């Protein structure tokens, strides 16, 4: 007879890519490194337990050189769509991690832990989020579709949004492969479209619970930048990637509570809370927000707050169907492409549900 016990104890070595948010200011970056770990063959993906790890925080703006150790604690792991071939006994993984201090306390840059706290305090309101992540693809220091001559520019905005054709849709091979990679990884990936400026695209993550959507958004960002390496393309989340008569890049944040979805919480009441705390939100909605929210290019000036049905020039848009049904969700159009989703979700939850 086969020795089933021996089979169950067989180990396989896999590559685990630990991903975390660094301490760079004013806009943090994503970092990652690979750990080879032994995992029992046949172990379901969701039951794999990964070890804590460490890194040199003095190289990521998270520690000083004389006390440099920081700790990575895994919080979610995903099937790695880049390293897996399908023949592995157990798949290689992407491992999203939180940063802690060696004394066991969360690192000051760990915004995820603060979102966890906000979610606990809003218990019962069941916040859901979805993010429309805009980004701009660059090569040779210019957006794709822009002439290499820095004194020359492409035809103005108009034909690029949701476009098709080699003269207007730039970077589609990377965008399509990124979408497939996100789906393979099991992310809450909801779609893509070309945006208003050449080389500018958008993907959507959600809807879902706050922590899950924020986690998945960061992993999707990491995958896009990592896959861009293969094309010599860099990914910019700058709110205003090109000066002049060009759209900026946002991370429009759709959100709802259970009461908004079932119609027991009025949109007017939610909007009033957002209006009252407008300045606080602008302060955490992305560095460089004043360059993007100018009142032009489908924005409301960052110094003003306005809400409206179907109004893409408002701070907060009420989708027409939600207005008709008097229930659903709201779109906060103020967040920039470079937001920390943990911080933005925390601010919305504390404003709408925790005040």
C-alpha cells in the first residue's frame, strides 16, 4: 500500500514575493523581495502560512542606519501569475505584507493598521469600496503616444478615450497582459479602458470590503510596474503627468454603506458630511492634488466642494441611476492616482460613519 502519511509530509520549495509599502515622502512607493520557502505539497492556497521576514528600513526611509531592522508580516497572499508555469506542485506566491517594528508595534508608516481600526469602529455599516485607478505609461521620459521631440505634441484630447487603433491607443499589449495577470492572481479586477490623454489608461478594482479592495489595488499596482519592466515602460501615478491642456490622473473612489445601498441612508446626509470635512480629505487625497483639481479637465477646484448628478466636474458625483433609485453608491472624484488607499478609505469611513 502507498504511504499516504509520507505523501502528506512532502515539501516543495516555492518563491514568495513579499510586497510592502515603504516610507518615501510625500508619496510612498511599493517595494518587494523574494523569499524561498518550503510548503507542504497539496496545501490549499488559502491555508498556506507564510513566515514573518525582515528588511533594511534604512534603505526604504523607514529606519535609521544604527537601528535598521524592520519586520514584514504577511496579511494576504495571491497566486503569482508571472512565475507560475502550471506545473508546480504548489504555486509561487505574491505576499502582501504590513511593516512592523522589532518590538511588535506597527511601524508609523503602516496605514493598513489604521484602516483596520476604522473598519472596526464602523462595525455594522458594511462599507464597500471600488477604485478607478488611472495611470500614465512612459517611455524615454515621455508618455506613450507623445513624439520623442520634447517640443512636439500629439493631437489634442478627444480621440483617445476608450479608443481603438494604433494612432490613438498606446500601450495596449502591456495593459491587456496586466489585466490577465490580475485575473489569474485572483484580484477583484473589474475592467479597463483607455483614458483621455495619450498613454493614459485606467483599471477598476472592486467592489468589496475596504481592506480587501485596498490590498488588491496595491498588488495590481505592483504587477503593472513589474510587467512594465519587460517593455521598458514605466508607470506614473502622478496627478498631473503632463503640464498643459491635458487631463490629470485620478483614483476616483466609489463607496457605499449598507444604508446607502438599501436606501435607508440619504445621499444628502452623506454629502453634507463630506462637505464639512472637505479640507481634511484634500490633505490626504494625494500629493500634487492642486495641480489636478483646477476646475478644468473634468475636475472641481480643490478649494471648492460641489456634488451633482452625473456631474464629472463635481467633487462628488451621484450616478444617475443611483439618484433615480435613491440608493446605491457615490463617486468621490477628488482622490489622485497616487493615493494611499488605506488612508483614503480610512478618511471616508471616519467622515461618513465614525463622526
